[in-house]
C-alpha cells in the first residue's frame, strides 16, 4: 500500500487495510492484548479526594445509533477488564443516550465513573437544562464528573457547578479543551477557579500541554484526563511503515496504541487517558496499556527520541 493511500485512512480503515495488505505489526494484536490484560492494573489517585481511577478510560464522541450493539459490547468488555472511566458530552449526538441504555441493560452503572460535559451557555440553553438532559439520557441522577465543554461559559457555570457538587448531584467539577489554541485560556481558568479535573489534548506528537498545563495541574493538585492521545488517529497513519522498537516489551507494550497510551499515562500529572473506540478489539488493546509497567522519565525520553526519528 502506498504511503499517500495510508495517510488518507481513518483509524478503522487503517487497521483493516493492515490486515489485508500485510502490515502485520500494525494490525491490532487481540491475542497479545488479552494476554497483557492479565497484568496488574495501573490506577492513579484523584488529587482532591484520593479516589483511584484506572489510567485508561473510553472516549465516546464517535458513538452513534448505528453501532448500538457494538457500544454495549464494548462497555461490557471494558468493565470486565477493570476500566471504569467513560467520557461523553451533551454535544456528542446519541452518545449519552447510548451509554445510559448500555449501562442500564448491563446493570453496571455503579461500577463506572461517568464524565460528561455541559452545553455551553452560548447555545441557547442553561447549565441546569443541560445537566437535567444528561441525567435523563444517562439514566442516572448523579454524575461523577461534570465538565464545562471547551471552556465555554466557565465564569457563568462555576457557581451552579459548585452548588450541584454541594448538593451531591455531581461529585467532581472540571473543564475541557481539545485545542492547543485554548491552552492559554485553560491556564487562566486553572489558576482562577476551584476545579477537581481538567481535560486537555496531549500525545507523543503533541506535547504542548507538558510545557505549562501539566506542571500547573501538579501544582494545583488537579486530576487530568487526556483526550486525543492518538491525535485523531493521525499517529497510526504516521506509524504505518514503522516498527515498534525492540525494547517496547520492557514496558509491556505490544502495539503502537499501547506505545502511544503508555507514553501519555506515564506523565506524573496525567490521571487517565480517554482514547475513543467503537470496537471491542480496539478497546481491549487500549485497556492493555493500563496494565503492567509504566515508563520512567528516562524511558519517556527514549520513547520521544524513537518517535521523533522518522527514519526508525
């Protein structure tokens, strides 16, 4: 397969192409993932309470009615593998409703840590209306983490969020961004408001957050969820003609997905990464990154150097 053809593939198409075009090292190794999922589970504490979360969760912005059965199966398998964190949003189409239906059908709501996001105040609705809609769709009265989506309306929403936390309608307060262009605004919000969580874009190819945001999260004792750990699947495309380094096994890595995720979750400030997927095989591979050994500072530098060396 030509390099340009590979560059134009989605994550799912890329995996399928790898299976048929002989890109064996990049095909999702389900058997290896299942083996890795027998290793010890890695958890990290939420700084504000000490509650521990598994370090690999699930992002759901691609959840659609057309894959309802796959979503239910994926959430079921995630729970079986020890994962708990599911991140969604009022703005993610059918996502909240599909998650709520799956959790109700499976009877596992109490095992999961559900994070969602408010519709911003500039979209013709109130924070209270957005929360009520999320509760109804998720089929739960209590939200584990309620976040201000893309920092939209933080000043207006922080008061209600604090009140809902006091009333135990929500357990934690957070804000999110997925754009480097908002990192400056995120820093200001982190310094100004009483938060439990932030959510930010971070990957081995997008290390911007490591300069100021992640150090400030450590200083302010804020939990960190990481979105886009695969760079909207771009990392898989970049890895299409590359091999995993032979020393990847030293940190219990057997796929590029695990390589990318272990790099992210090994940062001291990161609490949990939330890679998106709609297939059980992808989820199992991702969850395997949350087990076994984590890279130390020296190994993280080695991972960066290997990734940055495009000839490897």
